[in-house]
C-alpha cells in the first residue's frame, strides 16, 4: 500500500534544476491562498515586535474552519469559476531565508497541468521569471 506513496509525492512536487544552480519545487495548490497558513519562514516578517503577536495562533484556528468549504472551492474550480494556483519556489540562500516564488493562476485543470509543464521547461532553460501562455502572473 505504501510502495507507490513516495513516487506519487515526488510526481506531485517535481523538482527542476536550473542552469544557474537553483532547485525549483513546482506544485499546484489545492487550498486558495486566503485559506493557506503562512510558512514558518515568513513568521518573523509578519510578526509585530511591539505587541509580540504572530499569525500562528490565528492560522491554527482559521484553517480548520475553512476546510469545510474546500469541496465548494474544488467544484468552482471544476466549473472554471475559480483559478488553480501554480507555484514555483526556490531557496537560493538556504531554507532559513526567504524563497524566490513565482505564482501563476490558470483556469481549468488540464490547462493548469500544461502550464505547470511549461513553467518547468522555462525554469530548466534558465528563464528567471518565465511568462507562460494561458497563465496570469500573480507576483
């Protein structure tokens, strides 16, 4: 049962090496960006030193409240009302420092798969910030 799990995980998040030495991780995000908690690498940037508040407790509370709406989000994506979000992420200075992120939005599941393949090809060629036909750049 677990034999194909690692292979599925690798195929869901392919890693592309570019000629300039960066390793890019590509993925199609299931949760919309408004429902996603902030990654730990961004907590210092988002924290307020005067009050000591960080977004971690709020994210832990809001994500479980938003998960019941996920089937509706997926239905709206299937009807091409909401776009899929594609993300290419690289850590040029190591995991502790902010990543370089390219984000795209594409309507349609098949179009998202094609756009992800085009982003992978462009990053493998060494394009710094590739423009992908049929995808809107969000950055």
